[in-house]
C-alpha cells in the first residue's frame, strides 16, 4: 500500500472527526513560529501523489481532546486507552498549527533545490536556528527552530531529493516539546522529524 495515500486517508479521517467535534473557529492570529508553505505547494505535481496537511486552532484542540486511538465504545476504557488519550492530549495541546506539503516536484529539480536553499537561508537570517543539516550530492535535509524567551515556538523541516524530485516541507507552530517530534512525525508520516537531536 502506498504510504502517501495511507497518510492522506488517515488525515482525512482525523480531520473529519475533528471537524465534527470542533465548533466553527474564528481566524486566529498567526503564531511566531508559523512559516507559509504556499511556495512549496505550488512546486508539487498534482498528477502524482501529494500529501498536504493544514491543521489549525480548533481542529488541533479537537485532536488534543480526542480519546486517542479508536476502540469499541461498548468496552470500558482500559489503562492503555487512558494513557493513549493522555499522550494524544500532550502531543497536540500546545500546538497552534501543523502544515506540510509532501510530493514530487513538477519543474526542474534545480529550481526546487534553490527554493529550499533560499527558504533555509531566509529563515536563518530572520533568527531561526538551524539544528540539523544533512546534504549529499542529491539530497538535503534541514531542520530549523524558532524560539521566544527560551521556548521553541516553531519548527520547519525542509527535505529535498533531486534524484527522485521528492519534496517535504513541514511546519509546526506553537509551544513545541522537542522530545515529541518523532511521535508527531510518525503520526502524520512526516519524514525527518525523528532526525532532530532530542526527538523520540
């Protein structure tokens, strides 16, 4: 089974559950750690597999207040269900937004690589800290954080492989527990977040 389609289906189900549970939100102010990923969305080829994630405000809060993994409502919650609900709340409660674009670039690989590099440089110039950077002849991974008063309030993962033209842009905004990044990446099938030092 294609992992991009599986992730997309899971996100649709999660989004639908959250939308049903969440009231209609008012537009929230943009968090300091937010980075607009529209330029990356424009780069990907819609005729190939694309995963796009846009979770904000009320939907994230609904996820934080969800019961965690699905279970039969007739069965009373056991210790594992209770712990899963707590873990889900801890994971999403302080996030303000999660945005991601994963797909194959439709234009020249060199042009997409330039956009990734320019974005990385622009973020560093505006005060973001590059905490991970891995490059080789065909690929680059860059993970950056934004901090305010010693607290991480934004994270960006930029991944591009020029050989297969696969692009990943992920942005988490809000109060971020760095130890939970691996779990966030696993839940949303976002590669690279488990590469951040300190992530579990």
